[in-house]
C-alpha cells in the first residue's frame, strides 16, 4: 500500500468512526497490539541463564499464540462470512493472510519448545531466533490489523447497519467461554483510552444486571493504574448522580 493510500484510508476510517459508526475491530485490536508489544519486550528481556526468566518469557509467547488463534478463529467464523455474504470476494486479502498467520503460530510454538529444550549457548541462539521471528510476526500483524480496520471495516459499514454489526459482535462474545471472555477483557480494557473504556462499560451496563456490572467495574478498576482507575470511577459516579437527578 502506497503512503498516499494509507493516508486516505486512515482519514476515511477515522472520519467514519467519529461520525458514530460502530467499529467492530477497534477495542479487540487495541488489546492485541498491546499484547504483541508487551510479549516482544518480554522475550527480548529473557535472561537465558535464569530458569524463571526463561519460563516466564516463553509462557508469555504461548499466551500470545493462544490469544491470536482465538482472535483469528472469531474473524474466520463470524466476520469473514458476514462480509462474503453481502460483498463476495471482499475477504480475499485478509483471509489469505490468516493462512500465513496459522503457519506462524506453529513456527512460534516450535521455537518456544526449542528454547525450552536447549541449554547454554544453544538456548541463547534459540531465544534470539524466537525474538526475531516474533518481531516479524508482530510487524505482519500490525499491518494486517490496519488492513482490517480500513478495508474490511469499510466493507462492513457499507453492507451492514450498526445494529447488525453489534449483533455480530454479540455472537462472537457468546461463542467464548467465561475464561476466554475474562482473559479478553484483561487485555482489552487497559489498552483503551478513558473515553473508550467508559463507552465500552456503559454498553455493558445496559445489558447486565446491576450486581454483575458492579463486578465488571471492580474487575476493570483492578486492571488499571491509579490515574486511569480514578478517571473511570469519576465517570460512573457522575453518571449515577445525573441519573438520580433526572
């Protein structure tokens, strides 16, 4: 993609999202970008001579691969079929990249095993290989997510109403186990801006019993630093006062 095309795609995508359209990729991709970056840093910091450091770093790669597999599965099962149903051929590019990502999952998993089963200089080499492959994988995913947030999202906006898109999102969430949902929230919620976080939780509050929502709010606060936790509490305390006064 040429720089001019990137600029045009970004401006169009942002303008449409700011107009109020539901952007199905935004939150989950923010969480995934955060995990990719954190995992790459963690692997780069592994001390090959420290068993605990090696175990922790390799565990983070396994968790990343699991998260990416689940994310890819959701897109293949729900988003791509929706696109193809109304715009045949529109997923050709990203679907092909998904096949490449599945191969990368196997390669990264093999690299993790190689690092686990090696010692000394061989482990240093195995960790260096893992780091480089993970860096390449992260770069490919960042570019892939950009394509989804511009091309794929534009197709979805053109073919579906926001109500229909929210229905697809609900179907994705319903397909996850409670453990998968909890882990997804653990990665997504801290990655959002304060306004996005409030909007995300406000939508959840409308669909949840008060006790369940209070639990979700407390869970979210536990994931945040002091500043962001304070902003979140303040937003919902203000909302509660406004609701009581209405």
